[in-house]
C-alpha cells in the first residue's frame, strides 16, 4: 500500500479536499476570499480548508494504521490462545497418564 501514499498523491489529496471544503464553506454562506480580500480574511478563507484537509489526510492514515495494528493484535491474540489451549491439552494428557499410572 506504500505507493498509494506517496507524498505527491498525499499533497494532491489535500489540495482536492481543500477545494471541496472551500466550496462547501462557500455554499454554507461563508463569503469567498476575493470580494473582501483583507489580510485577516485570507487565512480564514484559504488556510482553514487546507488545515482541515491536512488533518483529514492524517486522520485517514492514522485510522488505517490503527486498523492494521488491531488486526495484527487480534491475530497475535488468536495465536497465543491456540498456544495456551495446546499447553492445557498437554497438561491434561500428562495428568490423565499420571492418574492412570497411579491407579495401576
């Protein structure tokens, strides 16, 4: 999955998401940056969608990593459970043989 997350694609994803976010904010009634272009309006109009997009890209990546970690942990837990069950089976067999020997 590494080629999917090359830096170029990540930046492209962030820019596309920022554009979508900006369009959604404009649709909700946020004034676009160009009619009232001041120093203070620019960060709110341009940077906030970029920051939101960057957080979203990081969040998607983190969710993927957490899912992978949970799957690996679940697999390890199943393996450990199988090993414990095998050890219990061995112990039961040992004590069955021992009790049989003690009876005879």
